C-alpha cells in the first residue's frame, strides 16, 4: 500500500534529515514491523468496510481520515504547502494515480475477491514498476537479474491465479481490478518523478497536499455514483476510520521516519511482508479459504519483486545505506 516511497527503479527523491536530528525513541525495527502489520491488515479493513459501505465511500473515508492525520502533522511541524497552479495540477494527477484510483479499485475488487488475493496483487507493483521503468525511464537499463525477477514474479502471479486450472473458481473481475490498482502505483511514481521531483519541497507537505486533492476528488465522485448511506454500521465505520488514520496517515508518518533513518532501500522492504500478513489475516480472521497455490504463488511473487529491485554489489566498495 505504499504511496510515498516507491521501488528503487521509479523512486521519487527522498529528502535526508538535517544533521543533528534526534534519533527516535522507538527502534526502527519495531516501527518497520508496525508498518508491515498496518499495511498488511489494510486489505482486511477494506473488506470489512465494504460490508457496510459502497467502495467509493470506503475510499472517501479512508482519504478523509488519512488527510486529517497528515494535516495535523503538517501543522505541528509547521511545514509549508506547495505553491503555484502548475504544481497543484501535477498533484491532482498524482492524487488520481496514487490514491483515488488504486484505493477505489482495491475497494471494488474486494467486493467479490478475497482480501488475501488483493494483498498478493498489491505485491506485483514492483514488477509493474520495473517493466514500465525500462520503457519510461532511460536511465534504467535491463539486467539479467532484473529480467529474471520480472519473469519469476509473473510466474508467481500465474501460480496464484491457478492458470493450469483454467482460472476455475477465480473472480476475474475482482482480480483484474486489484492488478490494475497495483499498476496505478508505478505509473503514478513515474509521473511524480518526471513532474514533482527535485523541487526541494518536503515529502510530508507534498503527500499531505496530494491526499487532500484526492479527498476532494472523491468528494465529487462519490455522490455521483453512490447514494448516501441510510445507516452507519459500527464495525465497517471503525474499519474505514482505522484504514484511513492508521493505514494511510500513521503508516506514511512511520514510512517517512524509516526512510530518513535507514534509507528507502531498507524501508521499501516492507512491501514484501504485506502479502504474507494480508494472507494470514484474511485466512485467520475472515475465514477466507486458501489452496496451496495461493501462499506458494505469493512467495514466488515476493521473490521475483525482490529480485527486480536488487543490485549487484560493486567490487571493491563497501555496502552503504541507499539515501538516493
């Protein structure tokens, strides 16, 4: 569910913390585990939310509560918001590609598809990102390792889908929407890299503004395609609130801290834990059925995604934390 620090092949610039910044009281490994759990459980929360509200309403609530958390952080840290109509226009496109569209697609997908499948589809984002970056970003050149990772990852997707069974029993519509949602992220990251990178603006201010624009977009779209809810069931409402406040707002703040402390390469490894946690949460808490090919395929997808993001170690150079 990452929307701020994409895979290395299409990453936006990360602003390093100023020298002398006090180290957080909580060890980064604990915060890394918390972020993995929050994003892993997000797919369960989406599923619960759709039990009481329409997908667009779930997305609007998620963005509303997430924006509120980031707005509070921006006020506390006295961050300056971006200026200029051109910048806000780019933020509007980024909000559509990185927030409004994928969040809504995942919500629609989970009306019929299990949350476990949505979580696994989310893990294909690095695969899509690597494939797209080879075309859209001239500085990214294919290597044997990355091409092998791409092939392995899509082999994992086919395993999850059970292609040898002719997709028997598979919800094609929901699966297609979840895969399309995962494709939106790298397209959005590439767009951000081309239009908003190198501006010197705070990641927190830019992402908070982006979430605000996405909330405004859903505020316009939701009434056009859904009717106002006649009741407000508590469990789905709490799920949507947690999805926004924790799964979007708090999760992004945790991610910012991790990127600043250990670098984007280590921070982005959370992506590979999400499908495992989402699969376990869906099976244990929602009783979603699993066949052998689902967890096996998920592991293959994660391995392929990790391989596409790896880099061969240069001889004669010590390993350093990636802060680029």
